[in-house]
């Protein structure tokens, strides 16, 4: 195929430039390598480099999440308002490069929190435009194939970043906390490569697709990795500052609330668990990186089979299986924190628990997005997914505030027990709602379409 060839856009005169191969995904590959390299660093940096406690880990995690939610909304709306995509990708990548270099002057908790806030605000510029940029640069019939390749590249980059971090820490970092800032600097320069490659290889699309377009009513980005703060997540729909479409149905709002509550419960486990590994089980930095690596590999493996499994079992059964399996893992983590601290295989068991939590996330994420898509009225699907993405962030913010104080004041066993109970309670409420969901949709649709009587 010649690089100058153009593919027609169905139903319009505009044409989309065809790009040979997938060279334009190189920037995403680099950005995900960088994201994988930094994703486990917050607890390591706070505990080992700044010599702070789990309270500070939870607080900074909450602050970073809080910065990302309004930033995501702001950048998405600004991109839609001015009708540009590529410039926001460049702001995200080059901004990440510059903000991560601030780590070289960080020596207090406050400075570290400020650095992560600046990083989050700038990095989020690339998130709401990335997937739209791909779709707008590709003819519609190729969307599934291109998105599949894009997701594969993202996975490879993420796992490669975690693998690079694991190897580098094993060679240079264990018992040497001064190596941790160097990982941030390496990550910064990988973001620089992402920015340069995006500048050279990514064209500004000639067409525009509205986030509320009927074409995108069933096109969603699935959060295939649960902890998304430190590498770009692929979000199409964001909360709009303008009034678009009708208000969300009550049933949709309730479902989004349940997902927010469950995310709160999940993060009560995820946020303090690396600190538990370091301070209680005396794991090394390399073992923490391995834990993150296996968690994401397990999620990637599950993503390959979760769609088929959900189609075969049905959403309700698959979601119940995944949620209550997580309750069992959380219960085991409570047992581990109370009774198995001195056990010879406590660290491998902890790593396995963390990996299994990642495996079940794909089932949960796909089930949630599928259900919200069904619950929302057709013209509001994008809006519903935008609120869903934002409220997952709200759940992370709340858990960051709570988790550190609970773990510090009452111990990790109580922390994981509370997480178990929260997920159990949220899971029961959500599954009960899920079983009645189809009847609610039918009843609401009949009520909405019924003609007024005179």
C-alpha cells in the first residue's frame, strides 16, 4: 500500500489518509512502557525514599486521583471545543516528560504530591483524545481491527515497562532507594520519545467524530487494567460541560453508584497492599514490581477470554463469579495479614493474591460497561459511560483517604477485612440489581414510549 493512497469515508466527501502499517502506534507503545515503569513507584517512593507511612501513600494516591478527574473532563471538553486532537496528545506526552523531571528536586511529601498533581493534570491531556484520534484517522469498517491492534500495542508496552523496571531494580535498586528517582527520570525520557514519535508519525485527522455520535453509541473503551492513574487509559466518552441529550435514567445512576462503591472497596485493598508487602512481609522492590507485573499479565490473559465467557454464562453469572471470587481473595488476604506473616511462603502467596485480583478485573469491567450500555437510553450511552469513568475516579479518591488511616491505626488485617465486607456488600447489591435489570429496562421503555391518553 502506498502511503499517499486515501480511503474514502462512507457517506461523505472527506477522505481519511491511509497510513502504512501501524507505525503511528509507536508513540502509544512508548507512553505505555513509561506508564508501566512508573505504576508501582508511588508506594516504593513514599515508603523507601521519603520514609513516610501508609497514611501518606493513601493521601497522595487520593490527591493524584482527585487531580485526574477534573483534568480529564477539562481536556476532553477543550479538545471538542477547538476541534483538535493531536496537540493534546503532544501536551500529554511532552508535559509528562517535563513534570516527571521535577522528581530530581523532590525531598518532601508535599513536593512529591505536587509533582504527581502536575504530572496528572498534564498527562490527562492525551487520554480523552487518544482513541478518538485513532477512530478519526481510520475508515469505520477498520475500527475493530485497528482498535484490537492498538490495545495489543498498549498491553505490550505496559508489560514491557513493568518488566524493564523489574530487571533494573533487580540489578541496581534493591536495598538502594536512591535508585527510585532514576526510574522516574528514565520514564520521563521514554515519554519524550513518545512525544517525538507522535509529532512525526501522527497526522491531525481531517474528519471529526462527535463523542455523542450514533456511530460511537456502542464504541467504548474498556478499563482492562484497574489501576490507571500512572499510564494513559483510553477514554472516549467524558462528562460534558454542556447539556447533551436527556438526563440519565434513575436505573443508570444507581448502577454507576454501585460501581463507584465497589471501586472504593477494591482500592481499600490495592492502595495499602504494596506497603503491607514492604513493611510487614519485608518484600523487596523487585518483588513489588513482579507483583504488579503478574497482576497486569493476568488481566491481559483474562481479557482474551472474558468476552467469550460473559457471552456464554451471561452478564449476571459472570459478574457474580468475578466479584465473589474477589471477596474470597480479600478474605484470604485478611487471613494472611493476621496469621501467616511469618510463614515461609507468605510473599509468594501475597503476590499470587494480587495477580488473581487482576485476573477477575476484566470480567468485572466488561460486565459493567455492557450493563451500563444496556441501561442507558440510546442517545445517552456516551454520557452514561462518561459519568461511569468519572465516578470510578471518585471511588479511588475516597479509598485513598480512608485506606491509609485505617491500615495505620488498626492494622492491615482490619483494613483487608473492611475491604472484604465492602466488596461483599456492594457485590450483593449489584448482583441483585443485575438480576432485575432486564425487567426494569422493559418497564421503563414501555413507560417512556406510551402515548398520553386524552
